[in-house]
């Protein structure tokens, strides 16, 4: 069953480590005949940090809230 980038990122965010998330995301993208880019990895990292509540993720959420 084909998946899109958003679905692949959502699945990868559930991984315990960012490295595992990156590996899963890459595998899912390639399974759907799509590549990966720095901007996709940056989005994955941003979402992973926020999802896992890291200090960096908390900072990202604060910055986003301050800008809105």
C-alpha cells in the first residue's frame, strides 16, 4: 500500500531514537519510489523532537507559539 511523505514522517516519529526515525523514514520513502532531501530530514527532526518532548522540541514549540 503506497504511503505519502506525511504518513512516513508520522510513522518515523514514533521511533525511540532520532537515528532510528531517520532510517525508517528513508526506507519508507524508498519503498514508495521517492527519495529524501535535507528539508524532509529537517522536518522529521523537528517533529521527532517535539513529539518526544526534548528540550529542543520544547524550545521549537515556544518559538512557534511566540511567532503566532
